[in-house]
C-alpha cells in the first residue's frame, strides 16, 4: 500500500464511534477510518429489514476499495472533468459515484434489498487540504479557534424548498414533512455529489456525523466537548453519550479528525481530570490524595464478543448554576453541559459502545431558547411501519415497503 499524499506540515489523527441509540433495534450507520489513505467516512443507511445496514456498509466498503485500488495503481485515477476539479477532489467524487453504483446494482439485483439506500459524508485529507464529499443529510463540521462551522448542506426537502422560495414562513416550513432527504446513494444509477475543498492547519478538528447526532445536540454543545478534550476518541464518546441523554431517537455516529503538525512529536494521550462534589454540592477537581478512591469500573468483554461499560451513575448537575454566557473555561475543565459525564470511564473503542447508565440517566440541559416548540402536523405514514412518507418517494425509507397511492 502506498503512503498517503501529505506535505511535511500536517497529519491527521482520527477516531470514530457508532451506537444504536435508545429507540432503534439495529444500527444502520457505518463508519470507516483509514488514516493511511487519508480517507474517513460516515454512512447512514435506510431501507429497513437489514437493508439499511447493507447499504451503508456497502457504501463505505466501496469507497475504501476504490481508494485502495487508486492508491496502489490497480485502478487508474479519475479522468479530468469539465468543471476543472483538482485530482484529489475528483478522486473523492469518483469514489462516491462508484459507491452509488454499487448500492444501486445490489438494490436492483436482490429483492430483499430493493429500495435500500444510504447517505454518505466522506473526507479525504491530502496535501494540507481536506476534500469533503457528501450525499444526503450526514454532515461535516469544522472546529477551529473556538468556533464551529457546518461545511455541508443537508440534501433535505426543507432545504430544497428554501432554495426555491427563501421567504417561506416558519408556519409553512412546519407543514413540510420532516427528515425527508432528496438525495441518497442507490436511488438512481447516477448521483450528484457535493464537493468542498478547504485548507487545513494544525489544531483543526473535523467532525463527520449522522443525523442521529446532529439532530440531538446543537453547535454550542459540540463546542463544549472540544473545549473539554482534544482526544478524538474521548470526544466521540462524549458526543454519543450526550445524544443518547437527549433521547437517542436514531442511530448515532461520530467521526473526528484532528489535524496535527507533522514536524512535532505526537502529544501524549490526554487523561481527563476526575471530579467530585464538595460539601456545597459543587463539582470540583479531585484532590491529589484521592488516588485511593474506588477506581472506575473496568470494561468487560461479553461472551458474544461485544463490549459494554458497566453502569456508572451520572454525576449530579451543579445546583443553582445555569449557563449565563458563552465564555470558555480553561482547556480540560468540564463545561456545565458536560459535568454529568466527568467521572465516567472511557468507553470501549469498539464500534458499539455503552457510555451511559441508561436507567439512571438524566436529560441533558439543552438550551430551549435555541429550539422552537414542535408544531403538530398531519402527515402520511407507512401502513407497514408507521414512518412518515413523502409523495415523491416510491417506497418507505424506513422499512422499504412500496408506497401504494
């Protein structure tokens, strides 16, 4: 295998965690971390009856195989196109188009997978730039210098409606079906891929995630995590825990890329500080003499090979303390929204991770002022699974059942 094409300035460090959430029986998300290729992927499958899992895994595997083959020379790189994309950007676009072709072929070949599809967001880090391609509503965020920016735009019914009519009122938007995507892998034999290229610099973070994460926590909460830790694995686990605490209504995936300086030695692994409640009920750093306290529960491997953290009660929230401003605490100090996770041991590095005690979990302190109250609307639903339907679809995106009008 060839080495990843990067200059002498930066190198990526990455980790990913995917979790089934609290309300789904199966995980249809798939994550791929290939730092040696500079390739990072999150895919969110749909179709039901295990077809969604097949679609997302196939999309990620197809991209992986394409990058492997073009890296080693087994396949030629993509040819120049009419819009003049640079070779690295063309490579990510060609890889996603190949993934779309593979999902479409399997969907139309096997009846049990008919109608399956997947979103995808893929990042390719090369030569001090990151190339981000996406289809659907899986997202990429950049965290830099204490600020966060969403680098992708959801391919959703609401966004398409706003593009056609920007002056839609909140009431009109509320009447549109929610969670309807207008673009996905496998729906047609060709797909339009959105591509964006951005320069990277040491200290940048890039978060790739499924809508099970972005739909549960807001930008401010994401920033809190990156103020608390710079370790991709720990940050992924915290984000998954927060999304589950907020309801965990869907599968949840988080993949974090940290851009390091190629010329510096890798930083030692950050050990998150532990905290305890003082006599006033305030959360304070544990004293140096607290080493003889009971150690965090270890993670045991179950007989079936899965890994699950033992139940650890959430740390109580600080009484009487509400967030009054957006000033940042010193690095390594837990923001108020993360206080309940401070004493939890790190979860397993496996794909399926238990990071919270669900029986004792308390709702996260989400800023209600940032979100409008939901408006009840009447929508068509699938007779098979009850999921919302959109008249433009020929099948239910949840279970794959055909729509009979």
